[in-house]
C-alpha cells in the first residue's frame, strides 16, 4: 500500500531535485550526470562507487558528486534512483510537493505510467542488481557501518527492512560496480542493463517483492509528515526551504533568491530605508494625514477650494508662463522645471515647484472638514475639467492640453461609474 | 558576483537610455494607453516616486512630472483615457494622480502594502482593482472611500493582471485566482500553479483570432514561465519553459534567476520576459521558440513594458534584492532603456 501512495509523486533525483516520469530514466540520469567519471567517462552506479573508482583507477579524490546541488553533494551517501535518499529529504520533498501543488495534472498522468514502471523498476532495485551497492531507505549510512562483503548473500535472506546499511566494503572497492553487479557490469549502456534487471527480477519473485516493501517505509512516512506540517500551520519553515532546496534542473543549480520563500518585494520592504514612515518634512506628513480622513467624504465646493489652493501654489512655485497654467499649468510648471533642472536629483528639480504644491495641498485639505477629501478631487475631474478649455487657453496651456487630451476624453468615461 | 563579471559596460544591448532615471529600483513600468496621441512612459520606484516621461518618435525622452508617495511604489496603472495614473504603495494606499492638475488623491486603502493596481474599463462600469499583501482584492469606485467589492485571496498578492473581461491574481503559496469582470467582478475559478516555485509575475494573453483574453503566462523565481490557458482545448496546450538561467559558471552550479516580469506584445502576441539575471528574452509561445535573447546587463532587469502599438520595448535595470540586502549598492545607478522591438517580436512562422 505504501507503494500506492508513492505513486502520487514522481521519482526525483536527490542530487539535483529534478523529477522524472520514470525511475529508469532517473537512474540513467544519475549515471550520466552524477556518477560519471570525469576522467574516463565511465558511468558508475553510486556516489561512493564513483569516488572509489576515481581513487583507485585514476588516483584522484572526488569530494563532491558532480552536478549536484550544494547541499546534496555528499559523495558518501549511496543513492541509486530513489533508493537511499535520507528519509528527511524524502519528507521534505513530499512536503514541498503536497504543500505547493497537489499537482493535479501530473498526478493524474502518473498513476498509469508509474504503475507499469514501478514493478519493473523496483524489482531490479536494491535486492537484485545492486546488492551490496544500494543504500537503504534508512538513509545515509555512516561510513563506519560498512557491512561485510558477504552482504550480497545475506541480503536475499534478510527481511527487507534489515537490509539497511549497504555501503560497499573498502575491500570491494576495485570491483565495486562490476563485481557486485555482475549482470550490469556487462551491459554498461544504461538501457540494456534494465532489460537484464527485468528478467532477473522475474526470476526471483521473493526478492522482488521484498524490495517493494523496502521502499514502502519512506513512502508512508512522507504523507504524514506533510500533513503534520500543515496542521502546525507552519507555513514558514517549509516555505523557507523551498527556495534553496527546490531546483528543478538537471544539473546542479541554485536559485538566486533569499532562502525565505517570501517575495523579494516583501523582503525589501522590511528594510528600514523603505519603511513608509511619515516623512520628516511636513508636506508629506500632513498630506498623508489628511488624506486618510479625506477618503471619507468630499464636497464639491471644497474641491474647488482645494483646486484654487493648488493653483495659487502653482503660481507661487512655478515661474512665468507655468504660473498662468493654473490647474493644468501645474503640470506645465513641473514640466518646465523638470526640463530645466532635470529629474535626476529625483524630485530635486520638482521640489521647488512641486514641493510647494504639495505643501499647500495639505493645508487646504486641512481646512476642509476632516470628513471630506476624496470626492473633491474626483468631482474635480468632472466639474473642473470642462472648465479647463477656457482656463487653459490663455496660458501656456495649449501644450498641456495637447499633452493630456485624455483628460477631456475622460469625462464621458468617468461619468458612468455605477456598477 | 555574477553581475560584476557579466556586463562590463552598462548598456550592452545599445538601447536608448531614458533620461533622468529613478533614483532607486523600478518596480512598475507602464506606457500610456492608445487614447493619448503621444507616448508617455510612467515608472514607479522604490524611492517612493512615480515619474512620467514623454517618449518622442526619435526615442528621445523628456521628463514630464513626478509624484511622491509616503512609501515605495509597488505598481502603477493608467486610466484608460490617459488622464490619470494610479499609484500603489507600501504605505497601504493607492493614489490617483491627475496629470492635468498634477494633484494626487488617495483612492484606495488596504491593511498592508498594496502590491498591484489595475484600471478596469468595462462597457457598463469602470473601477480600480487593487490587491495587497493583506490578502484581499478590492474594487473601487474612485470617488468612494469604501470599496465596491472586497474579496479574500488565499494568500498575499504577488502579481496580478487585467485584460477585460479577465483578471488574474497570483499569490504567495502558488495560488492563482481568475476573475471574470463581465457585468461585475466575480471570482471565476482558482487554479493550482503549474510552477513549483514562488510566483513572481503574471500576464494575460489573448487568443490570436478572437483577440479575447484566453490565458496567462506566469513567471516564477525559479527561472521558469508557464503558459496556461483558462480553458485549454487540449491539456497539452499548457506548458512551461525555462528561462533566465545563464550557462553554468564556476563551480559547475547553474544559477537560476527569477523571472521578474512578463509582457505580451500587443500586436504579435509574442512575449518578453525580463530576469533577475540581467537579461531579457523574446518568445513565441505558439511556436514554442525563443525569438531573441539579449546581452547580459550588469544588474537585474526588474520590469518591462510594450507601448500600445508594440513599437517600443522598455525595460528597467536595477537591483531587485535577489541576493539580499547585502548586495544592495545605493550608489549604483538605475536605468530604463527603450528599444525598437516590432520586428524582433514577429512570430517566427508566418
């Protein structure tokens, strides 16, 4: 039964977190990507196998599994396909899968494909092919625990769950892949190997099934762990792991993102420099203050007052023609200021002109009943706009009108806003 | 580290630099709607400012105006008539900036920073849609202090897009919610993200023939984009592709960068992605091919936009916090570049 649950998730590669539709492919992937000797390109079967091969054949020490994630590069751990993955990592992976996506799509597809795949795959798995090589679901085996060379013999007789530590013996090293897996060694090409496995497994059903049970433990534990996480309501911990751990590429890769699974913007917004504190200078402060109540309710007359205030502010701040611009002129003024001073210093250029405006605005707002603001402005769109043409004509308005003709066009649009 | 190695010069794609760029990272970038005869570009940035430039046919940019809010800007949106700009900020408010009067007034409020704002123009109504980290989605008649409609999101809003009659919102925990805007806004369905990582951006695309919104592209922090149809004719129509993963450098590890923004070309229906890796790419989702990939810049690209007729592609360059605050260098300048893109985005076949 544990098996069935397992089908819910795709086989995945512990070294790089990549998922596969089929464990066969996963094993091919591991051999090609993670267990290939960089010197002679021989494909080994496990990380330790590779390490021993390199040490003995090439006299080179390998300390990391090639193309693996930084935290999954341990070459001591024996992993073959899905076998030997540390239980906590299985849980983690399952958690992420279930936590994030119940992955309806993939799950639907999978059962069928996987049902077929699993028997064949698992059969060949640990007990047969990789006796002595394969790690167990028990997780990483401490190096010191190497079982004896006899292991392959014993395995057949042991209950599945006893097959735990299956690292190869130091003595076995040279032979390692070949010796421990006679059938495989003859057929290096990954595919042929599997057909052989298949036939083998059919030969000995006992071992075959025992494998199934072996793989069960990790499977059963995973769902529960996932649900536990949910019950805790512990969103953060698992989430935090998502970024650093989840990398779905074939090769060793890393997502450039803070470990926390929170958006960059949220993280950034926490920085003191971005705290939306009321600004030290009154303009912004007041502005903010008064706008809150402003949301409450407005009145047309006030809007006009406000507008007027703005206009005067604009006049004061801007120079010459911009001043004449009044309402529209404000923008005109700003523009000219900007054009001259340049935006670079930020609102630097604006501050003189626009800044003044801002200051004024709050004042005028302040004069209004606290309950008013919002509407004032909006009516402004409707009420004031129509006036604009006349108002604008005199000043440097023309250009502005040309710039934002939309304002006029907006009128009809703004009207029907009953939803 | 990668950034320093990559672009020696700041503008390897030789694009037009927008004058007087923002003082801090650009968080929002929008061209003016077709209702305006001229082209304006508006940016919102982390320096709490919203800037407006006029983009002349020559590509010359003229700074026009600036507005300041009390917190960093997270999004901007144009009113469909081009007369106003909505600005969403971490100060939990959205303001409406009337360009004619150069006044801004608060039109929406949330309990937390407002991540997105979009102007909705339906035949029978108009309203402002805002989504926030307070896990709500609100629709506002801009004249009222109370939202017309208030909907709960499953999580904090991370991205949203609107193309009448479809609205989509992507949230933390990989949630996606679709809304139909016909008649009035209503939740349409919630879907599971096809991407296994945090959502970062979302953009609606239209059907080639009907020109109606038919699906959306999602970008995640894991250098991957998913193309999703609302009602896929064939499940195979939905797919994902990898992007913004520069070739492995030292150490053999491949760095995978966030897809910071996605924009669809208004005429061709092809799309552009910009990434934390400092590059942009153009894609043809139907042919499932990449049309172009840019040279690498020395800083992340945070936002991109097409103007309404698809002649201009704008992208913003600045630090996006992807390597944490330690890598933030306030002295580093931010840029916005413009590029003539019409031909680059033509679909491959046809």
